[in-house]
C-alpha cells in the first residue's frame, strides 16, 4: 500500500470510531428500589390467615391477612406501620 491510502484508511477508521461513540447508547445503571421484606411469621385461625413481614432498612412492619367476602372468595388486605 502506498502512504496516501494508509492515511485515508486511518482517517476513515478514526471517523467511524468517533461516530460509533457518539451514536452508541450509553450504559445506564438500574437501581433496584423494590422493598425487601423479611418474613417474620404466619398464623391462621378458621378461614383467616395472617403473615407478618419486616423491612429492616426502613423499620417498617407489614401484616397481610386473608379476608373472606360474601361471595365466598378470599382477598388479601395488607397494612404497614413504621416501627419506633
């Protein structure tokens, strides 16, 4: 190869790399912000069941209880409370 073609290929390669850097999507970190509740315990009585959870980082307690409806179906109701 002669010198002008080597220079041209170097320039074209550099321009291609520069365009790739400009138009390539940048990496973005993804934060996991979902709460991480730790199970504490469960209990049941008759048709009702309750489960307790704790989130140590925010000092939050969560209690979820099954509730029977008039149609006989069960739903779940949850209540959270901030611990002292």
